[in-house]
C-alpha cells in the first residue's frame, strides 16, 4: 500500500485588479489555506463645508 502523505496546496500568485488585491495565506494546522483580500478605495471623500447663509 502507499503511504499517506499530507496534501500540499500549490502556491497561488498574487491577484491584482483595479481595486482589489488577493494574497494567499499560509496554511494553518489543519491544512486550510485562506486568502487576504485588500480593497482600494475608489470613491473620493471631500471634507464637508457648511453652505453659505443668504
């Protein structure tokens, strides 16, 4: 019979789109591999100014 070897996930390259970046995390003790998702802001925030009074 063959010996059971732990399965190993292949390394996935970093994924980049216009506003999103995904990175592969290191596997935990159970072998689960997660992913980090980093969002870049696509809206501009302007400071609020009160309107002029008539």
